[in-house]
C-alpha cells in the first residue's frame, strides 16, 4: 500500500503533466506527510514548474521579462528547500 520514494517522486513528476487519480493523490499525500525528502522534492518540483511555465508562456515585451530580482528570489527559494 505504501509508496516507495521512487514511486512517490514519479507521481510528483506525473502530477506536473497529468492529473492524478484519487488513489494516486491519496497515496502521494500519505507519503509526503511521512517522508521529509519527498516533501522537499515536491516543493522544489512545484517551484521549478511555476518558474518554467512563466518563462515558456512568455509572450510580452522585453520589459515584461522576469526581472533579475524575481529570478534571484526564485533561485533563493529553491536553495532554501
Ligand atoms: Zn519518500
């Protein structure tokens, strides 16, 4: 019933692209509640995902590009975790 860390991280990656089933969500939830490492992994994965989608979906003018300050904040956040 319990997920291994390998399975948990695979679900975390899957979640970024596809919606998880109810069962997968429950299993992942239980795992990250107990496993500090996977919880951190999930956190980093979300931070990276957010940053990437912002850059990938970028269509504005150069002035609207992610400011250096914001970029530094994201990197800091990643390091924090
Ligand atoms: Zn784990």
